[in-house]
C-alpha cells in the first residue's frame, strides 16, 4: 500500500513506479491510496506558503475526538474545507454520540446487532467509506435511544455502538476526575463539605443541588452547577437522574 496526496500522482508517484520497477523488475506496490487535500478558504493548506491552521491548536480548542470526526465525515479521496463551524458541529455531534453511551453505564453482555455490523463492514470494505460507516452509527444511536426511551432492551444496539466507535477511534475517554481532583475538592469545601473529595464530592454536590432545587433555591442550585462547569464537570439532567462527565 502506498499513500499520498492526490497532488502527488504526477510526477512524483509515476516517477517512483518507473524508478523502482526499473531497478527491481517487480511491481512497486499493489494499492495506491491518494487522499484529497485539506483546504483553507478554497486553497490548499501548505507549510511552504504558511497558508495553514495549526493542528495542535485545533486539538486543544475542539478536542482530539472532534478533529478526528471532522476528518472522518468526508471520504478520504475527497477534498475537505476547513472551517470553525464544521469543527464546532463535529464537537456537538461527538457529544451527542457519547451522551447515548452514558445512558447505559458499564459494559453490555449482548452481541452487537448483526444487521448493523454487516452494514458497517460493508461501508468500510467499500474503499473505507467512513461517511457511510458513520451513517450506520447514527442509525444505531437513533434506534438505541428510541428503545431506551420506550423501556425496551437496547443491549444489541449499545454493543454495536461500542464495536463501531472502537474501530473508528471515537470512544469517549474515561470519565475519571484525574487532574480535576483538587478543583472538585476545593469546590466542595467552598460549599461546606471540606471532608469530601473525588467522585464522592461530585455525588454530594449533585445531591446538594437536588435539595436546593427541591427547596426552590435556584440561586444555590445554579451556583453548584456553574461551579462544576467552571472546573470542567458537566451535569446532565435526564429522566434517569443526573449524570456527570468531564467537559
């Protein structure tokens, strides 16, 4: 397999074939994969001209998963236009994917839905049709959400989600607090719970917010939610209770 930008087909890759096959008298490679170019304002990004967007800055601003999804939504052979709006949309789409998986915490024992996996594999076997593969994932999420809302078993859909999301490299990072431990403990202390830390502090803050809401103390409830948001913890109010995750 030999890859490269589609601007290298001629003369670079044709010259490689000529040189390698003249020297070795065997076929140079079996498969050529030429990718479309990433454009900025309609023009090809280029290091040599400085017409480019910094990848590290994009990852820091939108998250690695959002940048990855931004690329996956377009077939690798097609050109892709960079825009802030597209990355914001990819970040929102990724958040909705992960929100579905949070509705069924932990691993599931069901086998992945066979029809979904057949469609997914068919798309990936069709010259890495990532857009088609993502369409299968979105349908799995849509039907999985519908079944959860209706109180039905969504196990095979969740299992299909897990397998597809793993292949695409889009799984949500572990929810653990990690570097936010100190900030969470500080917020808990500010609200009179100095003896709590870690996930115990998160649980206690969620309970305290629920009490404030029950007492119609909206200011305190908002203070807790805003305080958690400020340190990178997002609360989700769902029919199944409040869930949290890192923002």
